[in-house]
C-alpha cells in the first residue's frame, strides 16, 4: 500500500487470525482469534482500558470432519468491554454443531447467531471459517482425488469452476464444459 500523503496516527488495530490443525483422531480443528487493540487509553463503562490492552480478545474453535461437517464448537473471551455480560453468550456457539461449512453456512450463522442471538465480533469472525477450512484441508486434495470422490474445493471459487481451464488441466475427470462450449463443439461437429 502506498505511503499516505497526509499525516496520520494509528488509533485502532483489529486482527483476525485463523489456524487449522489436523488432529490425531482424524478430525480437524479450525480456530479463529479476534483482537481489538487501541493505541491510546480507552474509556469504557467499567473504567479505562490502557493503550495496548485488548478491548476484545475472542476465540472460536470448531472441529470438523473431512466433509466439513461441524462436530464440535466452542467459543470464549479473554477480554471484553462489558464484564459478566459479553462472555455469557459463548455457549450459544454450540448451535454450529451439525452445520456444514460448504452448505449455506453463512446464512445459517446469521439465522442462529445474528443480532442479539450472538456476539457481533464472534459471529463476524465465523464468515472466514469456510475458506480457512478449505485451506487447512487443501493438502488432502490428492488423497480425495485418488479415492474417486469429487474434490471438495471444486466449484467453490471462480478459479476452480468445473467448466474452467484449471479443472480441465488438473482435474480432467471432473471437467464439464459450459453449455456455451458444448454448443460450439456441436456446431463444429456439424460443419
């Protein structure tokens, strides 16, 4: 990013980090961590949060299987702006159990944890879990392809559309030409 032309002062830093772990039992843990830190003392209803101390420090961990079904979910907070209130919502995140990260996940999260049914920050963080999980399991791609099952990452992004050049090159058994391309082939065959 180019250096700004106007003098400025850092006042807030939000960090969201995702980490994926392969477990000994064959399942996978995806952990999300969100922190909000002010570069100045920050007045809260409970008193002053000193510069550099987190205003929010929150965690969500889900456990998934190879099909990206959520088998377990846990949430927690190390720092919140409203003590004895914010952290009480953590058990609500167990409603994630049974959801699938690739099947309508974000809509389900909004329906179950949107507005006052969840913590704004934890719920917002969940939006990155599907792609974090896909990246975590991406090393399993070759194993899935060898099993004869369609690799889970296909048709999950523009680059890996089953009618695209990358799928044609790297996953030819899953390549499906678009209707337009099929029409062009049929026209060539008739000429």
